[in-house]
C-alpha cells in the first residue's frame, strides 16, 4: 500500500511519465507525407522534363547531362516507423521509413539493397537526392521531399 | 657528460621547444657531445617537415589517373576485384620501430587519425555524423564510395562510380559523370 505522504510524489512521477510519453504517442499516430520522384539523367540529347525543372536547377551545378526525364512519381503516406518500398527501374528497391519527428524535420531511414543504408533529416523545402544508380545510358536520381 | 638515458625522455619536449631553464641547457650540453641523440632530433625534425608538407600539399588534378592503374582488375564475370593479402607486419616489429623514437608516436598517431577520417569519408562506411548541419545522421554504403553534397536547397547523396566519376580526396567532388 502507498502511504499518504508518498501519494503526491507518486502522482508527480506518473504525471511526468504521461507528459513525456505524450509527444511520442502523438508522433506514432502522425501520418507522414513524402513526395518521391525518380528521374533519369542522360548524355543523350533530349529535353529537360518540365516536371523535373526544380530538380534540374539543383543538379545542374554539379552534374552535366543533356536530358532529364521523370520516370516515376510517388506520393507516399505512411505512419511513423512504417516502411514503404519503391521499386526502381534498375530492379533495386528503395525502402523509406520515417523514424522520428524533429523541430528541424523528419528523420528518415533510406535503404537501397547492397548500396545504401542511411538516416537523413528531411527538412521542409529541402529535398534529399540520391544519385548515381546506373540505368541504361545514364544515371538515376531519386529526390525525396517532405510534403508537409 | 649526461647519459642518453637521462635525457631521452626529454628529447620530445626539447624538439617541440617545451623545455626551459636548466633542463633545456642540460639537453643542449648533451647534444653537443652525443651524435646519436642529435640524429634522433634531426629525424624528428625531418618527420615534422614531411607531415607539414603533406598537409599543405595540393592534390594533383590527375590523381585519379595515377591511382586507377594500380587498382586490382575486376573479374568481368563476377564484377568482383580479387582480394589482396595484407602485408605480414607483426605488432612486435612495429613496436620495435617506434620504441627508439618515442616522440614519433604523437605525430604518427595524428597522421593515422587524419588518414582514418579520410578513409571513413571516402568509403562512406561508419555510423558517424557524416555531413554538415547534421543532415545525414548515419551512413553505410556497403563499402562503396559515397559523396555527400550539401547544397543550400538540397542534400545530394551521390553513389560514386569509382571508374567514371571525377573525384579526388584533396579537391573533393568535382563532377559526377552521367
């Protein structure tokens, strides 16, 4: 039995426990929305896909290519800690999983079989782009951006 | 004359200019007569100079073309390079090399730490904070080289093609070849 003098202490501890668990529980129920596009960059002359215009502006500083084509658009909705799998044209799959919410953004786990296993902070209006996977006569870029 | 045994532990501090007063004069007097200790001081100075030069060295733009021919050929069928056997160097032998020059330990350890940092960055392996601003919290690329490009408006994780991409450790990422 809990003595009467200890009741306030126990109550304070219980309240503290509830308060600390509350953000975590709120995170668990939150739906994360992510926009993922897969583009193919190539040295074969061709157009820059209008749907990849923004990505092109980010890539052209560091990469030289003559055409950019959007191959896949994926809008992913997933609860916290739940994984979504995106099949790439190369046959590899990219596995995406939100791990935690942070004031700076969403901490995401990104895994590509035998090639990459990383955790990145996905910040608002700042995509994370995975590039370098060879496909046909060029390379793939996979851009992941928070939709929230 | 002071024996070598009495000053050998101070040579490191003397070389680094950390000795003063009586102790410094004692080492200086010893060095006037002891060619063996003078050689060790000279060796330490030479090593320090070498480390400074290598830290200041600018990587050659054609570094990759120099490295590439030395890489093991890749088996066309399996796509795997044959494993290389490690040189047979025993720890006892290394320790024997280090013991006579105790002040070498610090610069060599510093150089080894720098080499390790470069290696981790180059291979992309290691559960480490890997990019600026803490964007990448953990990275494993299964032993393949990866470059992290932190742009103001995007974070790019580039899975480096060691044959095609123009990458040098000194100059960083220059151009991804599509």
